[in-house]
């Protein structure tokens, strides 16, 4: 499967020239990133969201403009408090902005199991967290930040897409001002990958399929990082034990919050390992060369109870007999494979950067 290229907002062909140097990624210092990216990270902080926040904060090539929160892994209060706890614990400058407390259709069913009652693995007493936040909604922050920086901001969404959909509904023209969008969500079905909430639906999409379909129907450079790749690099207890030695407090933090998450996966999938879905979406932005992608159109099913939340992927070069509904949809791309060792080494190298940072 060829590694297709990314056409950025200005139509410039972004060819992943580093593909030839892939083997070096596992041993050399993190490649000096030539592209400096301003990003908004949209989270439903949860355990794997936490690692993505840490990496987005410390990656030299990223300027983290804001962390917007949405209900998903946990309710909006917890998602926002958890993000603030991480912000204060690791001296993160980016503001945390509270977002949607329910999906577009208004129905939110809180899952108190997978990420713990508090949403962050029930690993810390966060009762003293300073929970003051700016007086702006997440979707208004997204609109203002993007429209004030036309063509420069990438949105990395690692929770349900409610905030992005609300932004599009309020100002559809903002889509043309976004540099690119990376979505952790969905399952295109590559290599037979199924959903994790239903046979066909992934959690972020399933939580707000109406919002996800608005996002997938928008004409912006979008990359879907789905379960097709995010289950490829499981993180075992031993991985976190090593991280404590190499990264100090940041490693210990990830070890602590992942214990509950690993236990959830052991019950759910029979393997004592967690999956860093959200960091993998961010890693696509940082190191696209460790992924292969496929270009195509994406429809999110919202109708049937059996297919609700399914991300239906229609490859760009297929002319199926039935094209109804597809013709007006824009072409996006979805990740098909990832170099798992490179991901795990890069994840470790970014977290190790906290070792010598004043926390
Ligand atoms: O299906 C995995 C996704 O759902 C991840 O973003 C995880 O944090 C949860 O939000
Ligand atoms: Ca998430």
C-alpha cells in the first residue's frame, strides 16, 4: 500500500521525504522537525488524551495554542478538571477551554468504567485543582483562533467532534481558514479492523455521529487516524516501568494513570496493555512518514442502530455502481498502517523530554 501524500491547505504537495530514513527514527534523536505547527488540541481527557497533551506541549515543532475539552470518556467537568490538573502539574502554558457537555443530539450517556470514575484512571486526588478557565466556549475559541490565524492552525481532535461541528454550524466559512484537521476516531475497516463500541463504530465517532458527519463532510484537509492503526502499538506495564526510569515524573504519571486503563483493556480485550490512540493521532502530525494513508471519502452513519457511528470509507479511485450521496463529499485521507516500533520509540523520546524540564 503506497504512502500517499498530503495536500496541504495551499495545495502544496507534502511528500513525506523521511520515509527512506524510517529505520533511523528508532535510534536517532527526534528528527529536527522542519514544519512548525500551531495547533488546537480537542480532548475528552481520559487517560490516553493525557499523554497526547504532554506530547503536544513539549514537541519542539508544535505551538500549542489551546486545549479545548468535550464530554466523552468522562463528563465535561471531569474532562476539563483533568486537563487543568495536567496543565498545572506539568506547567503547561496553553489555556484549557471548556467545551460541549453533550453531543449535538443532546443525548450523553456517561461511561464511568473504561477510564475510571474521574476519567483519569482514579490515580490522583485532584480535588485541589485550580479549575478557573477563560470565559469563552470551546467552539468560539476555535473560531476566533483559526480566523485570527488564517491558514496556520491545525486542529487535532481526539475526542467526540462536537466542538468542531458547533464551530462549523456557527461559521461554515471558518473551514477554509483551517490549515488541516487530524481526527482520532473511526475505523475504516482496513485489514478487517472492527469498531470498539459496536462491530462497526469507534467510541469518539459513536458518541456524537451527527457531529462527526458534519466534520467529515466539510471541505478541509482532514486525516482520520482510526482504530485501523491505533491498536497497532499496545503499551504494556513494562513499557511504563521503563518510562519511569527514562522520563522521571512524567513517566511515573503515565504509569499511574494507565494502571486502571490497562485493567480495563485486560477485561475488554484479554490483553494487559493500553492503547495510546490519541498520541498516535498527534504522531501523525509530527511524523507522517511512519504511517501509510489511503485517500477517499468518509461518511458517518447516523441512522440505523446497527451501523450508527460507522465510518464508511469510499476509496478515491473506486467508481462503485452506486454513487448516490458520495459525489458531493470531499476526499480526505485515512491512516492504513503505522510503524509501531517507531511510534513507541518516538512516544518515549517525547516523554523523556520532561526529564530535565522544570515541572
Ligand atoms: O476509541 C478511542 C478513543 O476514544 C480515544 O480518543 C479515547 O480517549 C476515547 O476518547
Ligand atoms: Ca480521547
